C-alpha cells in the first residue's frame, strides 16, 4: 500500500482563536456588470461588519524538488490551523525547484499567475523555501525565510486586529457543468485613499503528488505520495485584479462577480476561492478571505 505523507500527521493540535462580530453598517452598492444570470445565481445581500477581523496571507514559494520546502509547508500548516485569521498560499514557481523532472517529478505545478507573482517579487531568485507575509516590507524586505512567518503574521494581527476592508465571497458551484459563479463584496471599514485592487484566485488542497523531502530517511529523499495543500492553481480575476478605485470612504461597498468553468483536473471537493485586496502601488495586502466552493 502506498504511504501517504500529510503534514497534518506531524503536528500537534493547536488552539483555534475565536473572533466575535458586532455592529453592522448599511451602505450603498457599487457593482460591476457581467453576463452572469443573477436570477439563477442571485447576488447575496451584504452589510459591512465594522468589527470584521483583519486577516493575513502567508505565501510559501516552493517547488517539488526543493528538499527543504516541506519544512516551510509544516510551518504554514501549523499557522493556518492554529489561527483562523491566518490564510496560506503555496506558490510553485521558478526553474530550479519547480520545473518538471521526469520520471520522478513529471508534473508542472507552475501557473501563469504564480509566475507573475514570482517575477514581480523575486522570491524564487532569493532561494526556496521563502515567502511573504501580506507582501509587507519588513526590515527592508518583503521576502522572508519560514522561521519568521509566525512571528511576523502575529505582529500584524496584534498591531491592528480590526480590518480596514471586509471581504465576503459567495460561490455558486454547478457540479454537473463545473460552472463556478462568484460574488466578492468589499466593504470599506476605514477611509482608504490609494487605489485598491481586488484579485480572486483558485486554490486547491490535498493534491497527492511526489515531493523531495530531506531528513525523512527515504531513498533519494523521495516522497511518492506527498499531500500538497494551499496550492495556487489559477486566477479567476485578471492576474493583478481589478480596480476598486481610490479615495474610498468608510461605508463604501464594491461588488465584483465572475463566472468560470472549473478545469476537469481540479478536485472540486478541495477547491477554495481566495480573494485578495491590496494597495495598487505597493502591492501590500490590505485584506484576504477564502471560501470552499462546496
């Protein structure tokens, strides 16, 4: 029987932090038109939760022939399972560790969007595993080794636990046709004057595929059935998102909507939508949210 390596089996249970919400703020809507049948797939009602929690995205830039990369994945797994306000994204990118290497590593997990992110921030060039925390510049760099991810993510949450923008994702998934319709509301809790962009991406968990992993006492450090989580698969919005405009005052609500067909090789039981609102100039993430499509 094939042995499955899943990082959750190597971790102890962690305390999940609870977050409460309170006041609601009613606001006018700004909508983006599309060809979506809004009768069959009605946009949900939405009011801003003025106490919505800030969330942080930790990005792990990785590759299947990077023998140290599972150590970073362990850190990421621990973070997202110990705090609901920390989300994870695993970006397979670069030539050195993410290129197909048949017969042991035949698959190419790189994506157009992941390559664009890597080209913009230069993470794989700095070495893997490395990552970013909200794409925030910390001590003069956006790129950081996995041993600081937990500390820096918690620093961001502790400094200001209430979000500047609340994101709400609603997904309709038609299993027979694999049609995926999504609505993303962005509710501004604070005044934000720089241009804000909103991107929406497909992320998949529980992908079983080979991975090199040092220190596991395996021949050639080869794990045939490693479980890859939080894998970036595809952009739903344009790669760098759509503009929500600038000079957004508190109480403003923007809605965007998209419709795509989920590729046949994606396991819809493990697919999530990830929304990212970010500063157009600095690329720093303002808020992030995710939802499973099923």
